[in-house]
C-alpha cells in the first residue's frame, strides 16, 4: 500500500553529479525505513544508502563520502545526492520502503543512471 516513483536519473560524465528523487505515497505511517538500491548488469541488487528505522543512515562503503541520502520536511520524498560519479556507479537505481510490523517491501520502477568514462 506504498507507491514509490523514482526520477532524476540520466547520463552523466565521470566526476559529475545527479540527484535522484523518490516520491512516496500511500500508507506512509507504516514505513519504518527507506533506502536506495542499485543493480548493474551481471551484478546483484545492492543497498546503496538507507534511512534506518532509528533515524540514522547507512551507506555502502563504495559510495561513502560521495553520496548522501536525505528526505524532505514533509517526509514524502527521499533523495539521493550523488557526487563524483564513477563509471562503476552505472546501474538502475531503485527506491525501497519497508513497513512494520512484518517487514513488507515496496519498490519503485527504478531510474537509470549511466556514467560515461
């Protein structure tokens, strides 16, 4: 009962920046955590960054210092600011929401990020 729509992906040269947005709607009161995942060809889907249920953040080691996850004041949109992009960041990026109490998962359709050399 949570809908997620990602936007902001595109083509960027190495060293550039993109800001991804995830617009959430539905039963947001049940959401306990939100995050960004990515999946590149030939690779498993992996967690990039997350807003934890305790109010903290988690980042994949490879993006620490380059990516920042945040949310707006209305708590309806989650962002992923991506700086110093590298070709290995090329992937489809998915917004994820987890709900209580049984850890249901919701996913958006994803937005493609392509970083050229």
